[in-house]
C-alpha cells in the first residue's frame, strides 16, 4: 500500500488516531473499495492485494488500521477488547471514518478478511443500504473449536517462536495487538459469540471466500452465511488456508473482480494484463 496518513476520530467519545491509505484510480466515480484487515492485521499486511484488485477494476481503494493495530493509536494495556468489539467497529468507527473521508455518499464496497469479514457482515446487517455489497474472506459468524486451537498455536508461536518478531515490523504495540486479539477469543465468556441473527438482515450482494484447508475455521462459516443471506455467492478454494488473498491471490482476485463487475451496472475497465 502507499504511504499512510492519519485521521483523528472520536466515535462515541472514544478518541483514536487511525492510519489510512488510498490506492488505485483517484478520478473514478465508481464506489470505493474499503479493505478491513484481520485480527492481527494492518494496512501493510494486506501487501499488494488492494492495489492489484483496484487495478483490475479501475477503482479507488481505502485501507485503514483499526485502533490498536499498525501505527494507529495503541489500545491501553488495561483496556481489553470488549465482547462487542467487532460490532463497535462496524456500527461506530467504520461509518465515522467513511463519513469523515467523504466515502459514504458513494456506497462503498467492503472487503474484509477474518475479523474484517465479520465487521463487514455486521456493517451490512445494520445498514445494508449504505454499501454496494460486501466481500468476506475467511469470515467468522460464530466461535468454533478449530478457531480456538488455531489461536492457541499462534499464541505458542508468538511467545516461543518467531511470530512476535515478524508482527513487530507491522505494529506500533505488537503485544497489545496480539494479546488483545488472543485474550478476547480465548475468554470462556466469548465462546457463545454468534451473529447468525444479524446475517438475516443483510440485503446487499455478498461474496464469501474460504479455503478448504482453513486452519481457523470450517466451511460452516460461509455455508451458514448463505443459509441466512441466500443471495450470498460462495467460492471455496482447494488446498488453501486462512489467507486466500495471500496464498492464492490470482484465484481470489478473479473471484472478487468477477463478482463486483457482475453487480456493477456501468462498464468497468478490462482486467490488468
């Protein structure tokens, strides 16, 4: 992604300084693509995926790092992620950011990975008319045992392996980012987190992508989304793990590009060569 800049927001009185970055064609009048990162992600961890997708579609893209991630305001260590942190992001911070950057009037597309996918689902469930559609990559709508096992493996890698050093390149407060994510998901009180009811309220187009070897989820995550939001289109990538946009970028770009073009009335440029 290009070099980020910063914006100060205070949704519901919670002050935060968020890093964000634009990519793609600045002159297009098409809805903007908004990229929502995963539980340990940031702008930089999208790598070149936003640029490549925007180039294919002739669109402008926006990515930002949530509070506690990347170079955005770190979360105080005595302030754990609240149980409804995904909902807060979806209905408070995200709309405030889109309004402040004048993105909201053009009904953006939301493209979210993992936690970002859950945020996209919640955002669309609360106000589907605000978005042209959503693309969710390895999303979660409920807590599975396989997810908790994956988080425990990540915790061991963070504390005794090389994961902490790798993530430290991308986060101002790597411990806050990692332990905030780990602790909420492994909290026994979070085991019954479930947004199935909210999925029924999604009326905009939905594309759900998942690898069949996802180490954090079973395919029930996207199957369940389609049961509650029948307009959802599914794409399962064989021999692919939890990050299809990085592990199988061409297949993921093809799927998202075709889906957004199919749900865009005006013509878009030909795919990149």
